[in-house]
């Protein structure tokens, strides 16, 4: 049986050894080399030609983001990033996913920590998935800075930042105990809360890059709210929303509990919370968050979001499944399709990083449009309008 060849890149000798031991514990995986910084890692990728790479972000000589960019432009191979839980670490992780990293695992606090064993199983699972994934070559960026690239310096020139309305606090009725720690909603104006369509999107592995492609192609005055579940831990969804908001003409936020939905805004479910769509006492649609049980191993769950749309037959509901492992969202898309929702989209295999979630929906014969990623936004805009 052919084993998956892995290269481990980390500036800590202890971490290189420990991560290698975690990987080699699975007979289907073999560490074929290690590197002490990004520059060394790039050279070893070219020389060893591994199937997958694990990459730390903070390293001397050449950091992980710079190494990732060189690998994806010169010698593409799936890369899994080791991410810190700091605010800066989550921002860098989102950028790494945008640059083409397959996925990431959370690195324990401190470079020497024995609780990394907690992520051993997850790391091995991601390595196996990455080995059979689709890797996309990216164009090298001109003149990369010597340090970590700033967010705005890497942004595509789309439009000038749009003005934001100032928010003021809004009181809500007490919620159930399970949502006691959910982010609370700010006050929003109601002039955008009258809409006839709603878009719901589900995605997982490869999602941040796919969401950037989809959302950045939509106009500022998109005539519907967009509710999104991206499988991602807490803290990372906030950085993802901020990053997408800086790149898109529509507004992108991490959803808050009780937040009124508005046209032209995308709402990303916070990591660790299920998100549903409901109506408030005034009949306006709102996002609700809860910490009920994991569903299919996920919280947030795409199925939970999609199923919450079943009662709202007065809305034209548009359902989208993008790249991702597993089948989350497929059964609930089928339920909506059987309920009369025929505006259902699945990303085609040719552009998916992992052709799991879209394929599951296609196999259930509930997809109206199977399209490559770059064609979804124009068709979505057409059917919404």
C-alpha cells in the first residue's frame, strides 16, 4: 500500500519531532523530511516532492505565509497550516487559506506543549484528505515584503471602502441558557430589512477562498441577505468575516444573536454556534444562535441553517453548497428542493478543493445549477433579481 509522504516545516526542533511522531503513528502516513524555516521548506518541497506539507506560520528567515505563496506558485502541493489562537494568528490563518492552504489545525499555546496530542487524530484526518484534494497553482505576487504581509497590501483593488452606519445597542428578550454566551446583536436600521429573497451558503474545506470568489463578485446593493455556515472554530470566523468585508462590496459580518437580516449583507455563523433564521415579534427576519448538540460532528451545521428556512415559503430561497468534506447540507437541501425550492446551486468538481458536500447534494438529485465557482455569482445574481 502506498503511503502519503509528508514534509514537516517548523522552527522548533521539539515540535518537528512531536508532529512527526503524531503523523508516523498512522501506517498510511510517512514523514519523509523536516525543515526548520520556510526557505528550507520550499527547497525541500522541490527536492523531495511530498504529497502534503505541514507548515508553521511564525518562523525566521522566511515565514509560513511567504513559503506558502512560493510553494503554491512554483511547486503546488497541499499545505496544512499550524495556527496559533492569538488574534494575529487567526488573521494570518485566514490569509493562508486565501493564498491556497488546504486547511489548518490549531496549534497549542506555546511552542512546547504536550496538549498537541489532542489534535493528532484531526491532523492525520486532514493529511489524508489533503493528499487526494485538488491543488490550485496561484500566481506569485510582485515584491513580497520581508515580514508578514499586511492585510490591505494583499487585497485585490475592488472598490473604495463603503461607509458604515454607526450602531447603537439594542435590547432583546432574554434567550435560552444555551445561547447565553452568543454574541449579542447591535441595533440596525429597518430600511434594508424588506426583501423578497434570501441566500444560504454552506461550505467547509476550501471555503474561505471560495467565499472570497463568490462574495467579492456581488454588487454592493445585492437585493438579499446572505447567511453562511463555514465549518471553522471559534475566533477564526470573526477574522474570516473581517477579511472578507475588506475585500467585498457587500457588507460581511460575523452574525450576532437576534441580529436583523438586511439585504446586501452576508452573515457568517460564529464558530461554536449553530445559526438559524427566524422572525422577530415585528415580522422581520433575524439570525438566532444556539449551542445545542453537534450535528454530524459540526457546530455550526449547514443542515441546521438550511432546515430553518423551511417555514419561510414567502421568501424566494436560494441555496448554495460549495467545496467541503463530508455531506453536511445535502439532506436539508433535498428537503428544501422537495418543498419547492428550485434555486439550488452546487460547486462543480472542477473547482472544488474537496468535492464532498456538493457531490452529496448532486447524488440526491436536488441541485438545479452545477457550476464552477466563478460562474455561481453571476447566475445567483440573475435568479435573485
